[in-house]
C-alpha cells in the first residue's frame, strides 16, 4: 500500500511538473511572440504616419540569436534597421524599383538576411535606418581566415553623398553605396587570398563626431580609434529577421527614401529586413558590427 501510494504520488508529481513545463513553454512562446510583435510596432511607429488609413499586414520577426543578451526594457534599448540587397538582372515581370548601373543596364534588388553567405561575384547594397535621431558613420574592414582584418575604412559619410549630410531619423534611409555613386554597389571579390568576408561597423551618435574628417572618398581610420569606439560603445545586441522578407524586391518607396534625404518612409512602407536591438546607455552613441561572410573560402 505504501509503495503504491508513493508510486501514485510520484506519478502525480511528474504529471504536475510536465503540466507546469508545458505552461512555461507556452508562456515563453507567447511572450517571445509578443516581444517580436512589439519590436516591429515600436520600430515602425517612430516613422511618420501614412497619408491615409490603410490596412496592412503587420510584420513579424524571428529572433536570430535568442541567447545573445538578456532582454532589456524598451526604454534602455535602441534599434537599428539594416537591409542587405543582392542585385540581379531585371526581368520583365519584376514590379519593384530598378537600379541603373554604370554600364547602362538595369538591375533589380532582392532582400537577403543579414549574415547570409555571399557568393564571389555577387553585387550587393545596404540600406540603414535609425528610428532615433543622430549621425551615422559606417566603417568597412576586410576579414581574413587567420582572424586578422584590414585597415578600417570610413565609407560613410563622404562629401559626394548628400554633401556629407549624415543625419538620420525615423523613416530616413541611407543607401550604402549611394544610388548616384559609380559603381552604386559592392562587388563580392576578395582583394587578396584568405579573405573570408567583410565586417561593417555601424555607429549612430547623438551628435556629430568632431574627430572624424569627411572627404570626397572613403578614408582610412586609425585602427586604435575604431577599437576605442568598440570598447566604449558596443553593447549587447539581439538580432531579429523579417519573416518572409527574403527575395522581396526593392520598392519604389524605398528607392525614393534612399535617393532623396528629404523623403521618409511611412509606417505602412516596407520594414527593414533585420532589426538590431542594442542595450543602450542614455545619450551615448551605439555601435553594432555586421558580418558579411563569403560563401566559399578564398584561401
């Protein structure tokens, strides 16, 4: 009798624990779903409202690195939107915007997840959006298989792009390279054997950095300067990817917002493919490193 009672009790406890675990998992999934929806809504609500009421499908995001950092209150975070585009020859059925390149051919841009491997020969572009007003700086470094990197190049801002205007705010897109640059895309081509990708550093500062000179072309920055930025302003980050966004075409609204700094995306315009949510210090710059890996070894 005692043994049976113990056995029944153990079974009851096991069942209760299983039920609690199921409730916890369901609650966690619901919480994650709510968090992902809130992130999209918070990002888009900072853009200007649409000219007229429209019914649109609310975007959904999936978290790419769930264990990367503890969740911080929204008041202690800052978001950055990044979209990676791969260019291909335009087709008659394409209904999106087209990019005219220097050989007078037309290319169509398709979305990629940030961090997707890039094939040698790919032509790619980036668009960046900050819901928080500030000043944008973008640095590029080549990554090598032995863990080293090239010198850091400040690729944005330059005086050739919007006369050096690097102010950002919600809805304002920055194209990297600019649509008027020639070439107006990056070619995925290693500059030396052993290159395995690029590291793009995106920095948004509440005020312009007086120590950074702006010229008509990318400038080499001192390695220790960029290292100091990373040490001072890099923060834990969670990365979210837009569900169903891959291979969506560049829209005319995105083309207009990126080509003219006075035009802003509205709340019902396409969201960024990737949202980086950083644990921010109030009033401090924020910095995120975005790795663009090559699909094949170039050793």
